[in-house]
C-alpha cells in the first residue's frame, strides 16, 4: 500500500484538488502509473493491492472515491462494489478488461458510479474522476445549504452520555447512540460517511450489517422526539452518509 501527495508541476491542471482517491489494483506497474497521474492532478492517492486490504483500510480511514479493478486476487471487484455500496458512501469507479455491455450492466447494477474498460487512457480516467468528484461536491454544497439551523443548538453533555435539545430537554443515550452522535457532532454541517459511523460502532466493521445503522438512526429519532418533543435534525444523504 502506498499513499502519494505531491505538488504537481505548474502546467498541470488540478482537476482533482482535494479528492482522496484509493486505487485497488494488483498490477503494481499500472497502479503506480495511475497514482502518479492522479497526484499530478491534485489528488491524494493511495494504492491498495486487494479488496481485503481495502476493507482493513476503510476500518480506520475513509476516501472520496475508489478506483476498483474487477479481476483481483481473493474477493473480486464486483462483489466488493456491492459490499461498498451497502456500507459506504464513496464514489466507485470500476476499471477492467471486461468491456462487454453485459459486464458494464452488471458493474453498474452492483452500485458502481462509472465503468471504464481497459485498455484505458489515463486522461479519460482523470476526466471520469473529475466529473464524479464534481457531482459529489455539488451534492455536499446543497446539503450544507439545506442543513437546519436548529442542529447547532443541540448538544452532548455528561461526557457525551446525554443529548440536550434547544428547548432544554435532555435524554440519556445508549452506548451505540453516543458513538453515533459523537461522530456527527464532531463534523457539524458535514456529511459523515456510513463507513466511518460503522467503524465507530464496532471493532469489526467488515462483519457489521449496514441495515443496523439505519435501524439505529430510526430508533434514535423516535426516542428523541418522544423525550424532547423536537425532531433531531439528522439527515440521510444518498451517496454521502448522515448530516447533523
């Protein structure tokens, strides 16, 4: 695994400035070429050799976009795409030698945002990543504009074990609720990815059923409304996570 973040030459267009892109590819030579190209365009790029290593990295860190080969040792890219789409909110770009219409349909149905066939020119990959990252940034900006102002008046107290509402009511939190809200309160007005929230809830996020997170949020909203007579302004944002 390698992470690269360097200053690009003056003539390079920083089309991926600020993007965190992980490249999952077992061909070291191709992976290195891709990473170098992404770095030239302003991205922070990380190279990963297998899906299993990707899962371990996601347990402790997060990224904006995963560039994922389909044919990999161990778990393949299609299976990984389905899993990532269930637990995470990152962009997913499949890059593979399987370029038939049926293969493309399968990859997109699994949850990929984009499907690119090899042989692939690097400028095409950069353009696809730029387009995807731009759409993700636009959704984030819209979510921040629409975020309810009342969210700033909610607070955690007593070491994070009590939730206080703007109207002065409080509610004791369970261990899972506390872990969830601590992550959301640490990034007010910013979506927190599902993979990060799941990692806060369990030491084994790869074994965690992502539907449990949805159930937790649903029950928390219900309990908060009953205890405080106000709606906790947690928003679920498709492709991004949860926002408070």
